[in-house]
């Protein structure tokens, strides 16, 4: 007996093949329009999806316009990036159950303490937690700076050109004009972030 599959008309196989090619081309077209998707599909360790500490620095001439974001801190305070002129700002995207976030927390505390008097300010951007969970994390690590309650994704959306949704933690350094001067995807190594903040302060 001829298997059922073998009895299917050639036209059916041809149609399936054409459909498969069409789908592949459609997906390729989507990827071509999305650099983050390209990197994820390439699998070439450029860390757009699951960062491992890769660092990107942006020359002053390449930084474009200041970032434009606003949000609410866990204590209810409204904060807008338009208020940051003249200060170097560090934004750390995190959530409590993120293991690298927990590992880097003491270093962020130390750098905030060191550079705060020099004119750098630090903000966390919590993308997932309820207030009680976030505040427990902050108490545990004695974090001195506030965090945005960004469970609705407003700040993350405003920074989507720099922060892939799955690459948490991500840390951004903004220059005194509010432009992104550097980015760390994944765990922020203390000496690296220290150098980036120091450079931004020295500009």
C-alpha cells in the first residue's frame, strides 16, 4: 500500500514549498527592519537579548538629542528627564528576582555614594515588581537612590532604542545634556561603570 503522504498531489507539495519560502522571506523582512531582532537571530554574541556586560560608548558627536522620558517613583514622586540638565545621570534597569541585578547592587550603591557629591545622580528603573517587593530589595541592599515604578513600561518604552526588553539588567550613563553616552548590557562591572561615569563627569 502506498503511504497516504505519498499519494498527495505534487501541486500540494509545491504549494507547501512556496508557502514556506514566503513565510521565510516575510520573517527575514521583519528582521531586516529590526536591528535587535537581527542580532538575536544571528546568535553572534552581540548580547542584545541577554547581555553579559558588553559596553557601548557613544561619541559626543553621535549622541543625538537628549532622552525624553517621565515616570513615577515608588514613593509617588513624578520625575522627568527635562529636570536633569547639568547632571550626569545613571539609569539602571532591574527587578528583584534578577540574579545579576542582585550581584551588581552593592557596586551601584558604592558608585552612587562616590559620585553623588560630584554631580552624578542614580535612578533605578524597576520593570516588573510591585512596590513591596522593590522596597524590600532596596532595604536589603541599602540602596540610597530611588527607582521608577515602571511596571507599565513607560520608561522602558521611551528608552527602547537603547534597552532591549529582555536585556535586564541594563545600565545607561547620560551626559550633562541628557544624552546617552554609554550603555552596559547585562551585569555592570564596577570598574567599567566607574570609568564611564567619571568620563561623563569630566566632559
